[in-house]
């Protein structure tokens, strides 16, 4: 039998109570409709920063679908992450226009300076590095985003300065 | 200027000219006039006839006649039908839909309402990428304003026609641009495509008849209704009418969105509008159609751009991405780049696409490592054709195009990798060495100091040497050398 969240002792739950309530309210605002699963997951990722197993279980419970179903959707879409991202998530656009204008060298420089691989977070939790598939700013290629901020026409020499802005 | 002379703006007519967050500015430029006229003076059949006669074809890449699609959805009997706008612009290098949504959101809402009137749908859904936060914000504002003005909602323009629009968010899956996958994603499921038929016009969102069109297609609709089918069909070629927006990017001087009549040649686009190749380099190829398209060469520059000509040349229109490459770009690496994308984005449902593309990628990787054989080349072509012929949806059916088109047009580059172990463009890291010209080196030690892996040795004021085994080919030494003493072989 599936172990539902309500069967857990409170000690089992690592999630903060106020955030759990926030997510439950989100589910209620969508009338617990499983057709809105992707919207709910977007909201959940906003609340928690990522989608750990506990969050997926909570969502499954609230929308009355299996955890496997939620997990299937979470792992299908690249926007959802089961690993916490860094405080400053760095994304290097690897769309064709950026690739042709040297995005790979920029990415290599971020990896080298932060000593992480793509998809990883620095040990102090401040930076994570990932690749993006085209942010639609091809005129500014190559493009890097840090959080919400967009950097255009980035060269490998600029990388050090960009990282320094967030240190 | 030639740059502007050759362009005609239909889909982009308002972008940059109006404040997209103010409905009044859209209305001043004849906004919602087409909807008003359709609702009060025309029957749905008459509207569909205009669209059919205009010759408008789907701008998302497929090129299916839009009027026919509307008619098919109209003919199916159902209590509830849906109008969907495909704003899941996933092709890397294409951003026309984002620009339309950010610059002129009301045109999409108006066209969707017209579509609702024609097909008998009262509900519209816009499936938009979560990567486009500004477009989402502007659409939300536009929807609120349209509701406030009674342009969406109950009894629009005092008729008994009701229509409303909601947003649905994508979550980063390229395959969701395929309409059946898109519909599953809107239902909160994994975005996996299903076999057609049934087409969405019979059984789409929640099993109901659904008309799916792309953003740019919708942006053409209000103008066609205002100016007439004859006007629209007078622009373009025999089988492709109107204009097409292209996202010109890569190694050209002028990058950005352009809108040109169908039938314009690639040469006009790249050299007249794009201003030629950056840094005076030599043109090598232009990639159209994103990961589904192909690379065209110098020989194709004078073909006129339309759906059929591009397919005949081994590429396709796609959503309109156009990436220009110069002599420094390696075509084998380019094919590998696209396959890397497809492998990542394949949904995994059908085996030709899931396994076949992975194998294609591995073969290309072997070739770029200089370990490929002539036999690999024939296997590569064979497998590419199998994946193309047997995949379930458009993604797999077109994903081998970058491989096939580069093999057709740049076989010499493949041969150089395989037979001579050389990359003519000097892009494949495994096939190149950085070498110090001992005569030009003054022994300033700068290169040794910037080398991240300490692969460079040498005494001060003596010629230095690069250890090829330790070298990671980052190029830092060459960039830093003030005496031009380092070269690639």
C-alpha cells in the first residue's frame, strides 16, 4: 500500500510547516485538479526551490494521483529539479546561435573557475551551473543568465567578473 | 536601406510600434476590428473561406493549410471544442513567437477568438514556455484588458458569441511543440506524442476537438481578414503565400528578426539584410529549421525560400530559425551538436528515436575524435534513414536531417575526419594540436603562466614547448601570446 503523507509521523517530515501549508493552498486554488499538475509543480518549485521526494508525495496526495505519476512528470521536464540549485543559479545558453558564437568556451570557463560539472552546485551552495536551451535572445549570443539577470555577448574573459559580482 | 527595403511586416506589424501593455494602442491600429467584423457581418464559413483563399500555411514548421485545419475542427460535432495557441517555441535559435507575444499580445488573442467563432469553440488555451517570463506577464495583462473591454468573455461585440483564454505553462520539453505531446502536457501528463490519426481536430484536449495553431500563424489572421485573401495571396510564391519571420543569428553582421515575403532568396536574406558574414570571413553554410532542418551551402543561396523549396533542398522551413556559419565552423561538429540536442529531448517513447539517435550521436562523436572509419560513414547514413522512416512523431522523423544534409553537402569534411584524421575547420579538439613556433617564441613565459594544466614548459628567454598529451586545447596560450608564436595544426 502506498504510504501517504498523512501516515507519517511529524518527525518524518523535513519540510517546514508554513511552506507545506502554502503548497496545500496552491493545490486548493487549482481545485485539486490533477490536470493542473504542471502548474502546481511550478508553484512548488518556487516555494521550496526544488522538488524533493517529500514534496512530490505531498503533491500526489493533494491531487489524488500516484507518487509515480508525479515523479514521471517531474523527471520528464527539464525545468523541474530534484536537486537544490545554488543561491545564484548560472545557466549558459547552448542554443545554436550561442553555440556558434562560442558558448562552449564560456561554459568551460565557468566549470573551471567554480570546479563543478554541469548540473552541480558548489559545496558552499552559492553557485550552480547548468545549460539552457535557448532563451530567445539570440541577437545577444552567447548568453548567460544568473538568476533573473541576463548577460549578453559573454566572452570567456568576462566569466571571472560575472562570478565576482555575486561573491 | 536595403536592410529594410526587402522586408514586409505583417506578423510583426505592431511589434515595437505599440505599447503592448495598453490595449488602446492596439485598437488604434485596427486592433479587434477583424474580430468585430467577423462576428457581426460574416458567417464562420465565410471567414474560413477567406483564410483558405489566402493560402496561409502553418508557420510553426509543418506548413499545413490553416483554413483547412479550421474547417476540419468546425466539421466535428461536439459540446465543447478548444482553440490552442502553440507558444512552445523550442527550436534553439528561433525567437519570433516570443517577440510577437511580448510586442503584440492582443493580435494572438484576437485571432484565437476569430478561430473560436469559426470552429465553434468557447475556450482558448495558450501553451507557453516557462522560459519566457516577460511574454507570460504581457499575455496576462492583455487577457485582463481584453476581458475588461468585453473583447473576451460573454457576448462579445453584443453577439451571442462567448470566448475566453487561459494560459498553460510548459516546463522545458522540446517535444511538446508537437501538437499531440503539447495536448498531453496541457492535461498535466508527460509530454509524449501519440499516433495520428486521430488528429487533434477530432480528439484533442480532454478528448475534444481542438484546433492547434502557432503564434505566428495567428498573428497573420487579423490582417488577412482586414485586407482580404487576394491581397495576402499576392505576396509570396505559388504554393507559399505571405511572409515569413526569420530569426537571423550566428555569424552575420546584422542579427535579429526579419520578415520577408516568401520567395526571397537566402542570398538576399544573408547578404543584403544580414549584411554579410562577420569579420569578413567566408560564408560556409546556413542552417534552417532548427534541429529538424539541414545545412544549406553556397550552391543553395539563390533558391527562393518557401516550404517546398527548402524541403527539396534537404532542409525545411521549421519555425524560422536561420543560423549562419562561416569557414571556422566544423559541419561534423554541427551535426553532433544537433544530435546531442535531440538525444536529450527525445521523449523516449519510440525506440527508433530513443535508441537510434543515441547511436547516431555516438558515431558522430567517434568521427570527431578521429577514430571513425569509412564503414562508419555508410552505417551513419543507413541508420539516419531508418530513424527518419520509422519514428513516431515529427521529432524523430526529422532529427537525422542535420546528419543527412551535412553528409550530402559536406562529405569532404567527413572524409577529412575519417581518412586524414583532420578537422579542416580546426574545431574538433581531439584532432588538433597547439604548437609553439620556436623561431617566433621569445620565452616571455606568459603562455606557461596562463596554461590551466601546466602543459607548457621552457626556461625564461628560451623557446617554450607544449606537451600535447597534457594539453586540454583550451586555447588560452594562443589568445595570450603577444608574438603570434602559437598556432594550431
